[in-house]
C-alpha cells in the first residue's frame, strides 16, 4: 500500500514538473516572439533610415527627385517629367526606387511571418507600396510579385488616399 501511495506522489510530482516545464516553455516562446518583433522593427527602422540617408547624401539623387517634382507630384507622376531626366538621373532614381521596393518587399515578408504587426503594415507599408508602384512602373523597375501583393490587399487600400 505504501508503494502505491509513493507511486501516486511520484506521478503527481512528475506531472506537476511537466506542467511547470510547459508553462516555462510558453513564457520562453512569448519572449522569443517579442524579441523577434523588436528585431524586425529595428531592421525596418534602419532600412527606412538608410533610404533617407541615400536621398540626403546623394546630390545627384536630390537633383533628380527635385526635377521630377517628387514631393508635390508623388501621387500623380508625370511621364513628361521623367522624360526630362538625363540618363544618369534616371539610373539614380531607378536605384532609389529599387532599394525602396526591396524594403517594402522585406516588410511584406515580415508581415507574412508574423514579425511585423498588422498596424504598421496596413497603415504605412501597404499605402506606400501602392503609391510607389506607379513610379516603379514608369521607371520600369521589376517588382516581381509587387502587383500581386497590391491585388491581395486591394480591399484594405480602398479609401486610403495617396500621401
């Protein structure tokens, strides 16, 4: 009889140990997820900063963006403005757009993996992707799945105006 009680207590202790282990595992997974999201946010911020640095450090890019009326004509790019660019300016703007698109594509991948929450993706990344896409088409930047991504989220983009 004592061995039965002892076996029951050992079984209860073992089950309790397993339960405590599962609780610690859940906490560890949550902490790891939060760390991954923080790392993804930092990477996203650094990519945005790098894009801004590209503009501020390149006089050629600044001149080309000014020539195509980047700030005020962003939502309605004009093919005529692009025709006024020199070949060097076209190359610089195309490189800028390609780098920007790679950043958007990375953020889309982060969103799909769950490391970028839906709030910044839907409020910032997705509208910017849509707004840039017209420019990408004009400069013939290959975006791969860019059009597919925008079609996938067409409903979420309705009612969001160009910046």
